[in-house]
C-alpha cells in the first residue's frame, strides 16, 4: 500500500463506487473477497465521510494501513473503522471474512440502544476474536445471508445481528477500559472453585494446578499471597469446615463422617482434625454439647 497525502485521500460511499449508496438499506454487507478480488486484493487508502465499517478477518493474512499505521493480522480479528478514518488493506488471496458498512442513522440508533458507557462504533478498535472466532464468523455469515436474500422481517433480523456484534464490541472495549482483576486473583478464584467442587475427592494439588494451567509452585505462591497459606492447607481447611458442620448439626459417627468426607481411614481424618483444630473430633463435639 502506498502512502497518500491526506488532502488527496478519496472519499467513497463504498470503495470504488461513485454513487451515494447502493441500496435502500441502512447497512451493506459483503465478503472481503468480493470487492478485494476486483482490485487484485489491495484496497488503497481512503475514507468514508459518514460511514462506520466493521472488518472481520476470520482466516488468512491481512495487512491494514490505518491513519498511517500498518498492522498485519494473522489471527481472527474484528477491526472497527469509524467515519473519516483513513484506511487501506492488502489481503492474501485465501482470506475469509466480511466487511459490514453501517450508515450514520443506524450507528446512532444502535449506540442509543447500547447506552453511553462506551462508544464502540465511533472510535478505532482492533479486537482479536480469540475463542469467539467461530461465533463471530457465524454472526457475520448469517448477516450476509440475510442481506443477500429477501426474507420476511429482513431488516429486523439484520439489525438484530448487528446489535449482537455491537454488544460484543462494547463489552470488549469496556474490558480494555476497566481490566479484570490481576491474573493471580483469577487463578485463586478458580482454585477455590475447584476446591469447593472436589474437596471430598481429595484431589492432588498437582492435578488442580494442571487444570489451571500453572505450576504447583505458582499455585502455592498465589495461595500464600492471597489466601495466607499454601494450596493443600486451603484444601484441608475446606474439609475441616465441613467436618465441623457435620459434628455440629448431625449425629454421624466419626467413621461415617470420615467416609463422607472422602478419607480412606478414620484415623487419618482424626489426625488431621487434631493437628489443625487443636483437639479431636470427639472432643470438639463434646465441647459443643457442654456449651
């Protein structure tokens, strides 16, 4: 792509078309290949006066030039191109994806629906699709099918699909403005969830760390930092909390209780209880009765 002085940047309704708008619809949808093939897979830098475009590259490489900055896409990505943004593309011939062009009235309507938390269609945005790549591709493909056909309630369906896309964009834009908790807190939250689900099964800490995708040392360091003790002790505390509940609210024997809590030997249960609580399960229950 060649750089072009801003004063010479052509302004198109749709690239290469001089007419104001090719359809009575408030949006236009086409595959990337449809128009790009006609121009040997290269769209020279240009801009649209009052149109917003959503470029979704699902597969294949794309080189983007946006406001003079060049970027190469090698993964599924949704690119938001607001009005007056100067942009050009060069696509690999095996590229798969879509370009949706939204008119100003439709953009205003959609933005009013989603609210003023973030203006997802009025600012440049580059959003890797990640695990949502197939989901986004299905939305764009369905939008393309609706656009090309004349089914009942066609406008309603197209606007609904574009609304879903805008929600996806807005949520990702908000997440960038207000990042989630640090990664360590997320690991700790997921670890405590796993403990809650499996504490009766006495899983190995190594297996839980593997499920989280981190090492045992990483997990233990996170647990010490955020929970005040290593992972195994957090597991034991959950087992003992349940033991205290059973001792308080049921008449189970120690043998029955140890079995319910997944201990292979009641002696192991009693030994752990005494070590962590300070006295035996039997003494704990007798103290409750005395109180």
